[in-house]
C-alpha cells in the first residue's frame, strides 16, 4: 500500500506543480490585460497554493497513520512472520526527509486461520540497513488484501481490545512468534528486542 500511496502523492505533486505554472502564466496575462487586478491575483494564487501545499503535506505525513489506526481499532490486523526484505526505491518527502521503500516477504496468518505467503511494501527510515526476520502485526482485511501497513508496537499496546487478537496468535501452536519492535523514526523501524539493550 505504501507504493500505491507514493504513486498517488507523486501524481498529486505533479498536478500541483502544473497548477503553479498555469498560475504564473495567468499572471503574465493579468498584468497585461488587467494590471489593476494583478496584486489581487498574486495574493489569491499564493493563498490557494499555500492551502493546497498544506493539505498535501498533511496527507503525506498522515495518510498511512490514519488508515493504520482505523483498521487497528476495527481489529483488522494479522500476524506476519518476516522471512526476507530488500530495498526497492529511495524516497524523499516535501520536507526533504529521506526514506527507503522496502519490499517485505513472509508468511501471513489471517485471523480466520491458515497461512499464506505475502509480499508488501513499507516506507522505512533512511537509516535502515536491514530488516531482521521476525514477527510483526500488520493491518489486514480480507476485503482489502492490499491495504497492508506495519502496526507500531506501542499502538498495539494502546488499544486494549486487541489483546484477545494477540493472545489468539500467541496460543496458535502452528505459529512461532519472534516479535520485532516496530516504531516510527522518520519512517518505520524494526528492531530485535535483544538489539535494543
């Protein structure tokens, strides 16, 4: 889902750049045809562009987090045992912060039972050199199977009614849970608990 969000945001940024160019071109027309209104035009364009940029920055920073919280509150989560992960694409946001888009593969265990191979993308911190093998919780809804995001460990702890879902996974004999600590630090970070001492 992170790859899809990145593509949508890149397209929106391209539209915003095109709109800026159109407004500049419109400014040349206004200054020659209606010079008395040029100042008002420039102010209106500046306000509109600032508002659109603020909206863009809000979605860039919060889109994934809002989806994660909504799905976690609705118990739309699943356990994944990560097997491999690799860097796919360097990324940078409008605040010039760098990230790596990682491809993560492993085994997903739906709450309905069974298991299935899974591959999803996550926006990781630029400092991430490798993602260790281990267990994490992700957002997962069988009706929207591509909407997968890693859930930060602290968020799981702050939603009490997820305790029974976690207990369900920990009691399943066919799953070996080797938890990783997931947290945000200018992008997602995954650490083994023993590496955090």
